[in-house]
C-alpha cells in the first residue's frame, strides 16, 4: 500500500537519565466462570468481510480528515487509545478470565489460560470475550472523544500456532476484521500491533507466555525469529487489500522486545530482514527516510513511571513536570536523530499499584514495588502509603484529581512534539484499574472530553524553568 507506515520498535523509557532502550488485591478471589448473560450459542465467529468498494467517507470529528483523504502525519497529531486486553489477554485488564481458576494452577498468561481450560473451553471462552469486550459502541464512543486512531494489539496465534503452543488459532483474526469495519464506519484509523512473538520477545505475560525469552534467544531463538517474520508477512498479505488501505495506515512490527536482555546485533539484523520481507508485500512510495533504504518508518516509545523504582521515587511535584522536561526532550531527540516518533503507550498512573498490574500469582495480584509487596527483600518505595487508595477513585481528593488531569494533559502536549500518542488502555473490566481506563478517566474529568481541548500544557513548565 502506498502510504503504509511501519512502526519498527516499541521503546520503553524507564530511567531518570533518559535512556532509550529499543524493545524496547484480589478483586474477586473467584469469579464464576463466565456464566452470566446470554447463552454461549449467541456468540459466533464473525465472517471474513469482502468489500471491494468500501465507503471510506467517514471522519471521527471535524478536525480529522475522512478516511478517503490523506491524514497528514507529522502535521496532524495522532490521538488514540489502545484496545489492549482484547485479542491478547492481560490479567490487570480482564481479571475475571484469570481469577476463575484454582490458585494451584497458577494461570498467569494466555498460554497457561489455554492450557488450563483445554482447546474447546478456551475457544468457547475466548469467542465470548472477543465478542463482548470490544463492541461497535466502543468505536462510536472513541469517535466522540476527539480521537482519530486506535492501536489494536494482536497475538501471533491469530495467524498460526505450532506445537506445543496451546493458543486458540485463527479466531482472533476474524474479530479484528470486524473491528476494522467498525473503525471504518466511524472514520477511525488503525495501527495494528503484533504484540507477541513465538517463544516470547520479553518474558512478560502480555507476550502470551511469561518466563524465559525464546525469540532470537536460546535453542529455538532463530527459528522463532523466522516464524515471526513469516507471520508478519502473512498479516501484511491479508491486509494489503484495497478494502483496508485507508483504514490501516500503520503497522507495529513487534511490541517491546527486551533488547537489553538480548543480543542487540541479532535483533537489529532481524528488524532489517523483517522490514525487507514486509516491504516486499506492500511496496513503498517514499516519505520521511531516517536512513536509506528504510522508508515510511516510525519509532514507538512507551514512557512509564510505574515499572521503574527510580522514577516512582522522584518527588511528587517533579512527577508533574517530568513529562515536559525529560520525556518531551526524548521525543524531540528521537524525532531529530531517528525520524517520525510516536508514543504507542502511556498512562495516568504515578505508581505501579493496581490489581494484577505486575502480574498474577496463584489467582492473586503479584503485588507492587510501591508498597514493597512485589519483590521480597526490596524495601517499599513509599513505606507509609496504602495501595488501596490508588484504585478507590471515589475517595480521590479534588487536588489529586486536578494533578492527574495535569499529568495526563502535559503528557499529551509533550508527545505531540512527535507525531502523537496512544493511551493505554481504552477501558478495564469493572473499572478495576482507573489509571489505565480512558473511558472512566473521561467520565471522571481526569481526561478531557475532547482530547484536543486541554487545560494544561508544557509551556508553563518550560517558561518557569526559563525564568528561574
């Protein structure tokens, strides 16, 4: 496709000295296993759409061009949300899928979820989840919030599985295509994000299989790298059709490979070969070129406080200004020295406390660095803090709510020094993690109703620094 952009890496900003690493409570102890609501016969796999002449005339709002007109990347900011926890399961987004199990099974990711249930029950539960967690109403709501893009994470099992992988193969792809048509209806552009690689690219639960890294590392590392490239090519082949040309302008090659724990040279060569393989499918007609022969390539940064003890330990007042200083500078430098740069994930969270945010162990939350419950032997970052206060949004003080909005809006402003941003996440089940729930945050007034109509910007912070 002539205007397809590749996002070649997800980068986590995770240290006070801003270093770029190319990557990069039990709510219910038990929840009855998905027995409420409609009968399972009401949920079915959507058919694959085939519309050679789609209507791409819709726009989500007056400030965004319709799909059949160019979106001026680099001049108009990307403003979007992630549809995380949908086609790749994450315990802190949809906890009831994980708390249904006997704690002894230690179900903590999609691999162990599918293993514990077996192929038939896993398929049944996932079809129900895919059909209900993201709906057309969500796309309509997104279009009403001043947003213009969504980022959709998807697992490699949507394309294929190989033994001994227990994942449910292929089903997620049909639900993705249905979502693309909903996006078309409301004029929303989509970045599809390959969120998992065979063998796991980072060892975290959101890679599908927590534990060791088996992508480009270990006995099967090369094989898994080659499989990932093959899967990327097949995804590109399926999307390289006229009906998706205007809806899917962005493609995230792989989410957060943990390069700090891998051979950087090997990973770099893989990116080059993956780029060549994908471009063989899409072709390219130029655009910003960070270095020949790479065309239409973006860099994806993920700035978070919450997974770094140092960042969580900085004074509270500095946390409010940090997006306008360090993270803003990172965006400017990346854009200058690499090229087009986006923020594919960020949040309103100041700390890592949130049910299941750091994972799930024996059906319970793994704990937090903030209160010292995550890693035995490490002191709490805030010895006298109560983590329950972090998620009880009904008890938040007016000043904290104002600070939260300031924090989010300053991030938005800073990230638009690059090509824009995607908030993680659009929602969480039961609003269980309010700092990761865009819809809830809008309802609470902690994120503006219109993402472009903000009260806070970085100018005040920068002017204050200049005057002092």
